[in-house]
C-alpha cells in the first residue's frame, strides 16, 4: 500500500526519469515515514480517548477528545516533518524561492506567436536542463536560526510525546492505579477525617486535612449519575500523582520511550540523505519550478497579446482629442 | 552512501523496538508499579497534626531526656532545684506543678549562652538554646503532662494550659542596660516584679535567656517567653513557630501556631502556604489569647523564623 501518496503526495509521475532501484528506495523511505506518522497519530488518538474517559467519564466525550488530540498530533507532526523536508539540491531550492534567473531571458521575448504546446516544450526543456545541471546534492547550509527552529520543533514533539505517554501509562497501569485509589478510599484515617465538619472559614481554619479528606472521598466515591470509566477517580491529577509515585523512576524511562518514538521521524528526515538528498524532493522541486515557469510564460504571452490588441484596435489620438473637447 | 543509509535502518530499528517494548509493557506492569507507595502517600495524613476541639491527635514523643531520667549515677546525691509553678488559665481553672531540675543542667545552659557568640540566624540561636535546655524543658513538660492527663485536658485546652503557664510570670526585660524604655522606667531587678518594671542587665548575647534559665528564674521578655512556649508546644506535637516582626514600639517576638482555630482572630502570618496565628505570651492579661493582636496597632514585617 502506498501510504506516502496520501501524506507526502508520493506519485509515480515524479519517477519517470529515475531508475527503478532508486524509485524503490524512495518508496521504502517515504512509506516508512508515513507508517510511523500514522502509528503516532493513532497513539495520540488512543491517548486522547483515555484522557477523555478520565476527565469526562463518558465514551462520547472520550472519542471527541481522542479525535481532537489525534488531529492536533497529525497537524503538528506533519508540520514538523514538512518543515524539515527541504531539498539538498540547493540551486533548485534557490530557484523555488526566487525564479528571476529562470524567467529573465523571456522578459523581452515575443511569445504571442507561440502556442500552448510550444510553451510547454520550453518549460519542459528548462526542467530537463535543471535536472542535468543538478546531479549532485550540495551539503545543507547552516544558519544560526536553524538552532532556534530545531529547539522549537523538538520542544513541540516532546510536549506531545509526554501527553501521549501519560495517557498510555494510565491505560497500561489502570488496574494498579485503581487498586491504589481503592486503598485511599477505604483508608480509616481519611474516612475518619471526612466525618468531621470543615470550619466555617476555610482560609482561616487551616483544617486542610479535613478539606483534603472531604475532597478525596468526593473524587473517589462513584456517583450513580456518572459511573467511572477506566480509572476510578474523577480527578485526573490525583490519578497522575498516584501513578507517578507508584512508578517512580520507571515513569521517566517510559516517558523516554515515547519521546524517542516521537522524535524518530524527525531525526530520520533531518539526518537521512534519503529525504533531503533524495530524488523525490528533487523532482517535486523541479515540478514546482516548471509549473511556476509555465504559468509565467502563459501570463507573459497573454499580456503581450492584450497589449497588441490595444495598440491595434484603439485610436489613442482620437480618444485624446475627444477627451480634450 | 552506505553510511547515510544506516541512519534510515537504525532509526527504523529503534522505532520498532521501542514500539514493541511499549506494546509488551502491559504484560510486565506488576514489576514496575508499586502499590505500597500509596501507603506512604497516606502517611502525610498521619504525620501531620490535626486538632479538633475535644480530642487531639498528636505526635507521641517520648519524654526520655528529662533532667532526672537521664542521670545514670545516683541522682539523690546531685544538687537539684525545686521548682513550683502556680497559675490559672483563661477558663479560670487553677493549676500547680512541681518538678526538680539538676543544677548541673541549668548551669550548662547558662554557660552555653554565655559562650555563644557567632550569629548565623535567629532560627539557629533559638534551636541551639532549646537543645542546650532540653533536660530542663523535659522535666517541666513531664510534670505538665502528668497534670494534664490527671485533669483530662485535651485539644485547645492544652494550648491554654501551657501558654498561660508561660504568660503568668510577669514580663522582665532582658537587655544591655536597664533604663526608661517603651514608656516604662525599668529598674535593675532581675526578678518578676508585680509592677512589671523588672529588668536584667548585661544579658549577652542578644538579650535572650535559654529556656532553662527562664524555667528556673521565671524571668524573661518577649523572645525568651515565646521560645519556652514554642519549645514546650513543639514537644507536645503542636505546629508551633517563632514569629518576629515590628510593632509600634519596635522589634518584637511572639509565639505562632498553625492548624488551629484562633480564639480571637485578628492578624496572621502566611508562611509556606500555612496560616500562623500569633499569640502574645509576654503577659497573662484579658484578651492575650491565640490570634488576638488588638493590643498592637503596628504590624510590620512579621515572619516565621523558626518552626
């Protein structure tokens, strides 16, 4: 299945001038990246469902939360990946951002007599010429701003990974968390404290233990109108604290697993020459340049045609004379 | 090129291995998750003191270091002071305790104070002075505890019992020189005087007695009295503190208490998320109860220095 087609626009037409072996390598690289992206988005979707289930204790809201987190994750990951997908064929990159050198020879040329097909030939010839001129990728150029943008990208991904990690840890350890919460709920001391009245002025009484005990039992006792889903607590922060304490340093290890999982596609795109130095991005760049050039030629021809029409069909002296009268 | 190819392979391998580990995690969850930590988490509810009106849950500190029990040698042969303390609390009940302290323990505390010269912080001085007076404080505490057990004094009544005992001896100024201060003409008489003009000259350093000296002489001013009340209440398990700040008459020290409902709420000090109510312990006059600060118009820079 060509997953890359739906994410990165990986189409056959880009590889007409490429060897079968190179095409196969690019196919593998981009499909692998797409698969990773899909897995991460599915993970985010599932984590969202888990969060939704704990926060809202209703499946419908859980699914909506899942869709929201999945969507946010898809957009963010795609954004980060696309931002890193700049071709290493730097001359092509320059032409894409500034095509004045390509169009310069045609600025004063009369194109009015040329048909669409002939313009197409000019554009295709230019494409072939650029392809020939750019056989070897140049090393990527470093700029100080790269550090800043990289830090932002990595931070975004780490935030996302920690959110997903916590969601999955909630699900994996849900039974154990429930056991712990049950210990708190049935604790004699908590129940004894919860029997006492909170003083009238909470701020001034300082009886925070009583307030805590009341709050704990309110969070842990199941309400008939809102049965528990997954975690037997209405407070996600309480569950998180219990899980964090129970997992100890293992939680850091698990969070690290998710961080690596989420950072791998970014590292892949950044460090592997299969992407920035690959044929696909080169061909996409050539295609973009050609399309842009073709539209320039069409527009230029139209301008010249309109100008000629005005010159031939409108009598400017007569028009000027009429205006003066 | 082959080196570059490795990035793809290695990254891919790392991704699938981590993914496999995450998916296998549910099968080994028992190894990583420790339910016992919840019990530790719950301990915070036991360790913290909780006060209610009729029954008090307090830290059962063993009083083993009092002046008498510590002595391995024949205590009958060692010289002692007989101390008798008589007072009445705010509910009008009269109390009396008698206890003995070894002269040696009091002398040690006095010598400790006189040789104390390096100032690090108020907190350190207060704690060091309490430490130096521990055997004497414990003797008094033991006598108080026995009396309270006998009279079934619990909860906030314990606070009233202890603090009124410290408030009862009249205020005596401890200073470099006895002179006209705070609108009072102090005279050099180091005994608690009925007219409140008592003053001890040349008390170095810091014009502060150790709790042992106060217990023996019943002589002290704001910081000395607050320190003794603080030491006794801490040993009884209350969340007590030493408060220092400024009033319209200048620097002052008071006892602070948190986790309690004040008798006459007016002012308080916020420290590390807790509310400390001040208690003026210099005199046992009407209204000198927990939380009441109406006797002072000025209230500036009050803070907890020791808790």
